């Protein structure tokens, strides 16, 4: 993804999402609920966030309650991001 680019995953399912940034080696397990208050359960650093205002990070969260899940490259460089939906309800 290009710097500042945002992508709609096309799903509003809640559950666990594994987010990986292959060029930096960062990974996080994020729990996404119906609202916009997702929680990072496990992370190997501080380069992945759930806050769309966080700069310099990869972000995964919903923008609105019951809305779709988005991923954003908040970094200033291109990022290779993989997202795996582990559960879906």
C-alpha cells in the first residue's frame, strides 16, 4: 500500500484479525467488535494501531459502528500489508 492509502476490506464481521507488515516484520492480533473500539491483543512492537489518527503506523479498525473494517498505511513509505480474518460471525 502507498503512504496514506486506505483499503476497505469489504466485511463488517467481528472477530480476530491478524495484521502483518512483511517489510518491517511487524505483526498484531486485533479483536474487532461491532463498534469502533477494537483492541490489540498481541503485538510485537508499536508499529500497528487501531487509531486512525496515529501517524507512522499500520491501522486496522472500523470507522463506524457495524461498518466495514478498514486497513490504512499511516507510514511515510510503501508497506506490504497482509490481513487474515481468523473468525467471522
